[in-house]
């Protein structure tokens, strides 16, 4: 993977290549950035720069046979770990090595993809994955072996915040004192969810969201769009290249989530003083509860973004508003109902719902409770 093919993040590219050129490679690093910012492609390009002895800031100057192995992400000294779960064919003790075919497909087709994209490839959208103790044991075994080509070994742990406590504790000593010429690159979207003892042993690099212009130029090049359409999509993507690609193909789950949100909010508005509308809320909760937990979490995160956009519009921060509803729902009419008198309570209710969904709470009860709270909060007065 060439550094020139990674969008933006020039200062990070420069920092990483210079650290290698100067022989100062930290043994454990944590790349933190929002979805679609390029943390995973950057980690792979960085690993290639190290393993293939590349120089001059690009991955085409060193060992060419080594560089060719990265075309299929199959270098024997490059190891991956990522959240997995059981499937129809793998009933117990799932680990990343069992899913490398699907993983490499994701890297080829959607290197900026998210966890939900991986779960769709694995056919497990209805489940939640994790990096468990079985994975930690595999990591320990893999890194105990000598490097195939006699140099460095690189372990990339994607979505490291999905590592459970047992796995983190098992890897703690290894990350603190790894074997000679062994490098850990942890990748996360939510740094605060990583165990502090792990985080404190890593050098942290923060990736900003991509600039609109960077995304615009990238999708014009990739999809041959006109500049006006590309600019609109870049603005709507909010710095997320993965979302921008989905918007080009009209394949974003946001369209479905928007329909669910509109139905939910309208039912919540009707419920005040209308007992019959409670039936609509319960029916809505039952329907969403039938979806997979990962889908429910993605939807609740979408709701947080939607309420945030309404709040920004209500307080005239129009330049920060990127959301454009496609269902005929008028954001400007909804915005006055989201204000300083209810936004914190709405956020708290949504975060609490996500917490309980993640921990296998009864989805129907969680969503019904959230909906009843919303009927009250939407009618609250500004303070």
C-alpha cells in the first residue's frame, strides 16, 4: 500500500516515515481516529515501510519482492487481529486467523471500511464481535516465532477498543516488553474504551477527520463525479471517506436509519396526550428489537448525530450542518425542539441505551424505555 494512495494526513505520514528513517520506531503505538479517517490504511502502509526496508517516504524503494507481498496483504511477518464472533461454520473459539480471506477482501475493496462492513462480509450483522482471550493466545503464539524474513514482525490490532479485559490483561506484559524487533500497532475509534494500562504503554497518534476538499478530490478521481456533486457528498460525509463512498453508491445504511428515526420521532410527538400513539411506539420498538445488536448500536449512534445536527441548526451554526434528510423530513422544523433544555438528557438516554444493548439487555425493553423518555424530552422547554 503506497503512502501516496492514502488520503490526507500528510503530517502523520511524514512523522511515521521519518521515525523509521531515523531508526526510532516505538514498539507499541495507538492510532486513534474517527471512522473513514484512514487509520487502518496508514497502519498497513507503515508496516510495509518497516518490513520492506523502504526509504524516501514511499513504499516502492526497498525490497520489491517484499512490497509485492503487500499487494495481497499476505506478508508472513504482518499479523492482524480484529473483532470476530461465531458463525454458521465456526461454532466456538473464533479467532481472526479463521477469517483472513474475508479480511483481505475488506482491505482490497473497502480499506476505509468500518466494523459493520466486516460483519456483513462475515455474515454476522446480527452479532457483536470482540477480541477475546483466544485471540490473545493466538497473538502470543504468533509473535513467539522468529520473523520469516529475519527482520521485524508487526502486529496490527484493529478496533482495539473491542478487546475484552481478559485479552487485554493477557497481552499487557507482551505489549510492555515485546520480543526483539516486534511492533504493535493498535487502532481505535474510541480511545477512552481501551484499558488504561494498555493505552499508557502505547505512543498515541491522533488522526483528524478528513477535510472536505480531500474527500471531494478523491471521489472525483475514483468515481468520475462532477465537482458540484462531489462537493455535496464530501460535505455530507463529515470527514468520513467510507461514508462518502457509500453515498456515491446510494448504499449508506443512513437512508434506512433516517426512515426509522423519522417514524420514531413522529410517534413520540403524537404520544403526548394521545394514549393510542403509545401503541405505535411499542410496535416501533418491537420492529427495531428484531434487528441485530450491531445494527441497533449503529442506529442509536446515527440518532445522536441527527440530534446534534438539529441542535447546531437551532443555534444558527449552519456551516457545521451537513445532514440533508432525504425522506422529506424538514430538519429546520425539527430543530427548535432540540435545545439546551433537553439535549444533554437526550444524549444521556441514547448513550445509556447503547450501553445496555452492548451488554445484551432486552432490546425491546431498552428501546421502549428510550422511546417513552423521548416523548417527554421532546416537549421540554428551553432553559
